[in-house]
C-alpha cells in the first residue's frame, strides 16, 4: 500500500510508529489496523487515504495488524479493520469494522474540535476502553475450577480448535488459515471462540504453555498452532494422528 500524501504513513516498525505518534502531542492521529486477507480492509484503506487528503492536519498511520504484532497487541486489537483516533497519547474514539460513515463523521468531529489539555497526562499507550466496574472483575473461578473447565473444553471432541471468531467468520488471519487447512483435510472439529471468554484465553496460554492462538487440540492434547499443523499435514503425521 503506497503513501499518497505527506500525512499518510505506512508503518514498518514500532520505532517509526512511536516517532510519528509522539512528534506532536497536540496533533490528531488516525490509526488504521488492517490485513491484506480481509476484503473490507481494501475499501477502508481507500477511505483512510481520502480522509488524509481532506484533512492535511491529520496524521494517518496504516498498520498491517499481523505484520506489526507488537503495536497491534499493545492496543488490544482483536479484529480488522479497526480504527483508533487519538490526540497525542489520549484515546478519543475506537471504531471496529468497515463503517466508513462512522469513521468519516468521527474524524470530521475531532478535527474540527479545538485541541484540549487533559487534566492529567501519561506517556503510556492507551488501554482498550471498557465499561466494566473493576469490582466486577474479581475472580469468581478458582484456578483449579478453570483448569477443569479448560480440560472439558479440550476434550469435547477428538479435534478442537481454540480460535479467534468462528469457522464461518474468523477474526484473524491465522485462525482463517487453520480453519481452511482442517476443512481441506475433511476433519470434523469443534471450536471455541477465545474472544468470548478472557478466562479461557489466558488460562489456555498457561495450561498449554503456548502464548498464541489459534491452538489446535487433538485427543485432549495440544498439537500447536498453524505452522505446526501445516508441517504435520505436509509430512503425513496429521492424518495418522486424527485417524
């Protein structure tokens, strides 16, 4: 994706991202998290390009989500396309999905608003907004109970895929690819969307000692992620294991 204006930048590294974002803390920034495999991103990339042309004072940063994983994880991006509007390091608005009208209205609103000085300031990256009271976040499930539930989920079928989204609507490229691999191998499998349960998401990382998703489980045991599953298919081990 080429840069078409002086205020539209394709991000190639975390250092470049931080340098651009921190250059002017009074400047409005639009961060576009996208992926080449997601069709809606193509349209929204054009929308971002047009917004950058229309608003020369806007800093528009194009971040390929899976290529710049450190940036993506730091902003808790779970789906593409996703958009963040910031002034300096202050998060003003988060928009998920290919909603061109809402994005255009949001950028117009914030570019026309006068810059303000917050009562407090932090150089930390903005956290994902939420409306859950911290008192509601107390654990109601012990570690032993969670592990028992995780084991039950892992044994619900011979093949279980813990993924982002569902087989019909994967929410990351790795999940989409491993679903395609399983379907090509004509392997029936159950699935669990780890975005719907943070306890399961974090618990599996610890239980299986595997920090990323998707996680493929066969006969109750972790096989690995996409790369390992593809390697097993290529060398014939996968067919032997599921048969």
